[in-house]
C-alpha cells in the first residue's frame, strides 16, 4: 500500500489513504481471504482494491467511517469476484484444450 501512496499528488489525500490503510487493512484482508480462501490471492485483491480506492477518493466519505467501509468492502468484494470469474474462465479454457 505504501508504494501506492506515492502515486497520490495531494498530501491531504495521501494522509487520508494512510488512515484508511491503518484502519481497514486487516479487515480487508480477512474479507478477501474469506472469499478467496488463499492468502496470496487475498493480498493481491487488497492491493488491487487500493488502486481502485485511490482512483475514486472523491467518492469515499471522509466523515462517516461506516460509509467509507461500505464503499471499500464493495470494491474489495468486486475485485475478489472478478478474480474468481477469471480463474474459472482460465480453468475452463485450459480444460477444453
């Protein structure tokens, strides 16, 4: 996550992302692991989610922690489900060949 923070130009946004990371990193990993059942895949999903979060900072509530969490977990779950669909597709196409 901290390498991604360097991509943020605005110091205020960078600090906001740092706070989000401190607050939600562990919970995000647990949600992703619960869906994907694989540690490395869960870590990748969390990292991909942070990229989407950084790209959509203007949509995340800075005042309401619950609204921010709801938005973040929605992004995370979508990343996990996208990954699962891709894996299923690749497995299906590999089996056909």
